[in-house]
């Protein structure tokens, strides 16, 4: 199991997240591509950190919603969404190539991620966009009890899936994340560490109503804008990679 984090989400004079502190502890960096956060300088600096710490790079594209940090759903046509994704993926791949880095996967951000998980048509458009890009890219999406259906959908377009779970977010009984506006949606330190133990030891999630869900998990996400999560990254890494020295 790998450890991933959403990074590169500062913009201009506005700083968000603890990128260098997080980068030193993770295996995969999901780097903003400019449509919900990030700018050319932030992108270049975040890629430099990934290279410094030998971290795998993923594109973290979103709806074109800079003002709302990509957390608002947008009614894009399939073609609009496909081109929006290609534009952002191309931006980070181009910037990464300047630093002799390779982008290996795509993880959508925010509302696009949530919409992709709930809506089969949006998920199909995202999968097709990743499949059509002229470089092999995996798609990171949330592991849920419906993982077999998602695998079949991905096979139809020839996309490799990476299933992730979230260290610091509470799950509903359907296996999806609780809306951030709901009480308890973001876990406190104790609940987060307990959830990490269950994910790593048994690949299981205990939901809001104490239901037990099991599904494949390839990567564990800690949000880079969650100071509690970032502060515990060293401890979380010890759980995920107990043999590290």
C-alpha cells in the first residue's frame, strides 16, 4: 500500500497546505493543475519537491472552479469535461518533463472526484479521457463496495485503476465519503489513526453507522490541507511502511 497526498494547492500569494512537510513522508503526490488551485510557479516548485524526495507524480485536475477551490459541481458536457481534463493533464506533464519527471496517474479533485464516484456517465467520461491521452496513465479513484463494477468499466476502455482510501474522512454506509459540511466528516486525530490501522491491517472501513466494508486499497490518502493529518504523517507512514528505516 502507498501513501498519497493532494499538494500544490497554493496560488499566488495565497498559501494552502504543508507541502514540503508532507512530501517528505509520502509515496505519491497528487499535484493541482491550475483549475482549482496552483499556478505555474507553485506547480514547478511542487514538482521540484517531488523530485527531491523521489515521490511519484500524479495529475490532480478539477472542474474549472478556481474561486470555489473545485468543490462545486459543474454541468459540463462530456466533450467539455474531456478537453478540460486533457488540458490540465498536458500542463502538468509538460511542466514535469522540464524537470525530467514522469506523470504516472490521474486523480480528479473535489466535486469532480465525488461526481465521478456517484455518476456512471461522468466516470465513463473521465476514464475515456485518461485512456485517450497519448501516454499510459492510471486512474486513481475511491475504493468502494462497487469496485468490481468500476474495474469492469475501466477494462472496457483499457485504463488501469488505483483504488484509494482516506485516512482522515468519515465514510457513509454506501462506501462514499460524508459531505464535508456534515458533522464528523473530517476525522479527529484519534479516529483518523484508528481508521488507518483498520485500512492497513485488514483493508476495511468502519462507516458512520459502524458498518464494516472491505475492498481493495492500493493507496491511502491524507489531505495536504488538513493540518491534523499532515502532523501525523510520520506516524501514519510507520503504519503503512513498518519496515522503513
